[in-house]
């Protein structure tokens, strides 16, 4: 297994100033991707949230909003 360094070689990259800087108007060298980024992900379901967790979250949000509304009304009256 061979690993490729993602760093550019200054002697082979055009447009680099001494020290690795890039002059104004010049595009810096692009990053290369890592050839061995990890295993292919096959277990992630393509769909979004299921209905039960989303319903629970919405109920909790509505209860918290109702509590603050009742608290605000109690303070006003």
C-alpha cells in the first residue's frame, strides 16, 4: 500500500513564491483527496427522520411553548 502526500511539491508547482506563498491573482494548488479515506458507508438510510421521533420532538416543543405562554399570561394578569 503506498500513500500519496497531499502536500504540493514547491519545485513542481507553478505560481508559488519562495516560502510557499501565492502571489495576488494566482490560484493556489488544489488539495488532493486521500486515496484511502475509509470504507464505503452502506448502512446509512437515504430517508430522513422517521415519524415517531419527529412526533415526540414536536410534542415536546409544543408543550414547552405552551408552558412559556401560560407563564407569560400569568405574569400579565
